[in-house]
C-alpha cells in the first residue's frame, strides 16, 4: 500500500517539471491538496524529489504574479501538514534552495 502511494506521488512529481502549464497545475494540485496531506512523514529521498519538482515548477512559471501565487501555495501548506512532515518539508526546501540557487541563470533574475 505504501509503495503504491509512493509510486503515485513519484509519477506526479515528475509532471511538475513539464513544459505544459496545465500538466504542472494538475500535478501540483494533486500533490499539495491530496497526496502530501495524507502523509505524516515521507522518505528523505522522496521529499528531495518533490522539492526538486517544485523548484522546476516555479522556474517554469514565467510571470511574477504566477510565481507569487505559487509561492503562496507552497508556503501556506506548512501549517496544514502534520508537524513532523512540516519540519521535513521546510528543511528540504532549504536544502533545495542551497543546492539549486547557483544554477539560476542571470536571465531569470532580470525577469523578476
């Protein structure tokens, strides 16, 4: 049962990096509203994959209002999660930003 839930999550996580906004939005809604809140803790590896997908989902959002709305959705999720999952979610967010920050190109900064 747990492996099946992990597989469902993993397939949706991969869709977060899609070039198609509709695909990303559908995956994001499922992951944030349905899949993640049903967990109390997930593996560190899966959380890292989730945040890498979320990072690229934000990266694909090319307009500031869309990015702001997405950032709000990602941050307002924290108090809705189980405490241990919230701590893991935020910790891996910080790790992801540290890992990916240097890879953001100068062009992306100019668009902000």
